[in-house]
C-alpha cells in the first residue's frame, strides 16, 4: 500500500442521506431473511469451537482486511479472544502464521458478515467489544444501502450488543451511523481523534496523508 497519497472522499451528498431514516426504519420493521450460505455456517461452527476452547471474552473485528487490526487488538486485550473477519480470503491469508505475531488469542475468518452476524445473534453469542474499522464508505448517495447503517443487517449489528467502536476518515459515514443508532434508541458519540498508534494499514495511510480521523463509540 502506498502511503501519504490517499485521496479525500468525494461525495454528492450535502449532509445525511435524505433517505436514511426511511431505509433504517424499513429494516427495523422487516427481519432480514436471506438464506445462509453453507460456507458461512461451517465457518461459524469453527468459531464456536474455538470460543469454547479458549473460554475468554469475545471481541469482533469486522472488515479486518489483512488482519493487522485483529493482531493489534489481540495484543491490546490479551485476556480476550479476537475474531477478525473479512470477505477476502486473499487478504487474510497474509497473516495465517499466527505464531510470528507473538500472540495466539485471535483467529482470522473469511466470511460473509451478512451471514456471520446473524448466525452469531441466532446462537446468542455474547461479545464484549465490536470493532468496525474503516469500512468502505460508498460515498455516492445512491449507494446508501451498501453502507452498514443502510443495509438490511444493520439491526443485527445493534442487537449483537457489546461496546461498538467504528473509525473512518469520512465523518459523514459515522454521523449517519449515529443517526441510524438513534432510530433504534441507542446513544453514540462521534468525535475527531488522533490514535496513539495506528492499528490498521488504512489508519496509517490516512494519517500519513494528513487526513483527519474520526471514531464513533456506543454501548449497545
């Protein structure tokens, strides 16, 4: 990844998406019933087995990319078990050799989060913390439903509970997520921040490019 050359996000929105409330309220009223893919079910069973073996509080690191954030979170929370999840097996395979990182309280999983989050909720899996770091912003207004807060799985993210932390270099994404949370009766805080140490390649790249970083925190 090249550094100090990250472009600012360009959007055709002037503020919160005009259809945000309508979309979120629709998803709240209608349960997401897309059938699970078999590989998602198999992957979740593997996670359940690992969780039972380690017997530690669980942290989700969703959209973890190459898994750098997962490893850094595992170092930060040695008494927890961190599950890094991404849809790209190619990215995750770069960090398969766990022993080289000096920690073993984590696992990386290729999965469809639309399935995995619902499977976790169905299984009443308890999570202590949930990180969603630098998700794809989908900045065009017409792509609002590709953002997590505009997707059908959004109510599941909320129902999973735990302490949620999201980070982005586009504040509007987090402001929209905060508004979506409020529609479900959840309070959140969005603020600019400077991380003491970057935990993802994207975070390092955005900082090197001089971009402001923002985070959302919420107790779900």
